[in-house]
């Protein structure tokens, strides 16, 4: 029988912010007061991204507007998101997990699956190892996690959700009836709000009700997902812990909602370059080259449209991708005020071999060499340690969207 762990950082964004603040001498642990992580309403990002347990008692929930949350508790302490920090925390957690097995799957920025089956001979009893992992993350990184332990990914994930924070839970097949079946059906993985409503209409209110239902009835009611959720309710899941390097990514994208409506073409180009910087870095880090580039625009009237371009050759340099982005932008922009821009590349090939053309406008080999050096500097000293000169003394952030390195020592960063 396999042994699978699911590791889930508790209130990740808020916990990671709290740990970083404490490291820098902040007098309050914001996890212990009504607090939340929220974007800036002035920049059109005023949504609650994470909240503390004390904030939850006032009815503050993830996804609410900051305005709504403040109405419920005016004294709510609000902190801005820091995606640089979040990626550092995620990476630091991932590196600890890799010490126990090479079979670690990053399910999201704050969740990982770990196949511990072959590691028992070295690290011993799974429960002892789970406690060791949980305690190491708490002591070394400054935040807490829940760990679910079971024989498959589904049960491990459901186990880690049972009681929070800073807990270890097993959910072996023999424990399903006692620990999982009494839960509301909406808490089952893959059962969303619409599915919950359909099930409740036929008096299926708990996971146990779903498990005991006729699978053919579920398939008739919910189509193809019906059998899947019935199997999940019964703890059936044969999926493997898959290394992220074994998952072929279909595309790399980056976008941003702009704090003001952009009407100037030059400013739009600057923002697109900042987005392309991140896309190109991700592309090279994955070891891919792309042959399809696309640009998306959302206007101030919330109308979205996009253009894409199929390239003769696969590329991965920032300059070449950006040249295509500018062409696409000019093709699709009709002059309306812009509130959101996005850049996306796809149609990958793994090999760095590319076919050159007499009509190529730039020296790709030199551009690749330049990007390689820039990537090394950014990997060592931080993503914004080196930027293009055109961003100097300007108002446009040189690298936008996504996550990157920063200066948090506890989380494995660097000090400026």
C-alpha cells in the first residue's frame, strides 16, 4: 500500500506575511489579530486574499471586497500581498520536502503531495516523519502547515483539511466512515457550489450520503464527473504523485490590472515589456522555446479581446518575444482606454535547437547569451537586481505580474 502525504500551508498568504514581519521585528503576530491580506482598491485589486482566524469570527471571508470586510469589522488590519515573498516561502517548504523523497508534486503555491512509500526504510514511521516535517517547517521557516497522511492523494488531501491549523491527520480507508463521511458534501474535493446544490436537491447532504448513492444515478445526474465524485466519496483514487518536471506545460502567461486607464501607446508598450520579462524568464527556466505568442487587452468597459501570432521559429529571448507582442498589440488595439494587459506564449518545444532564417532581423545567439547572463544575476541577487535602462527613473514597474525572489532570510532569500 502506498503512503502519501499532503502538505498544506495554513492561511498561506497571511502566515507568510506574518513570519516575514516578525523576522523584521514587527511587534505583533498578525495571525493572532483580526487581519487580512488584500490588494489596494486604488489599484483595482481590493479583494480579500487571505484572513486570520480571528477575522473569520467576524464573518470576513476570502473573496470578499475590502469594503465589505471593513463594514463587518472597521478595525481590520490590512496588509498588501507580496508575491515575491510567497514564492520564496513556497520554495523553502518544497526544498524541505525534497529531503524526504524526490517524489514531490507542487499542487499549488501552498500545497504539495509527497510519495513517502519508498522513504519509510530511511526515515521510519510515516506519522513520525509527518510530525518531523511539520515541526521543521514551523521552526525553520516560521509558519505552520497541516499534513494529511493516507494511501492516496485524495484521502491525504481530505485528511489535511480536517482540523486546522498546525495539525497532523491520518485518513486511512478504515477511517473514512468515521472521519470523512459525516462532512458536508460540499467539502469533498471536486464538489463545487453548483454540484452541491444538485446533490442537495435529491437529499444528498453529506459525503457519506454520496458514497452510499447509486453510482449510475450519480453519472446520470452529474454526467462524467458523477462517477468521479462518487469514487472520491468512497476514497477511491489511483492518481500518482507526479513530478512537476514531468508535466508538460501548455503555456506560460502573465497579466496585470493597471491602476489607471492607459491611453498612451508608449506606456502600454512599457507595461507589455515588463510582462514579457517575466514570461520569457519563466519560459527559459522551464527549458522551453515557444512558437505562438498572444496578447490580450481588457478595456475600461470590460471588453476583452486578443490576437495571436504563429512564428516561423521557436524563440525564448525577451527581445524576440517582445517584438512579436508589440506587433500584436498594434494589430488589436483600437485606441480605447486599457485597464488590463496580458502576454502569453505556447506551442513549446523542449530542445533549444532552432532553425535560422536569412530573414531573421536579430542575432538570436547573442540575445540568448545576454538573457542567460541576466537570468543568472537575477537568480542570485533577485529578479529586480538588474532591469532595462528604459525603466530607470520611470513610473512603470520593470517586471510585473507573477512571483519572484526577494530579501527574506528565513525564507531562503538574500539580504540587499
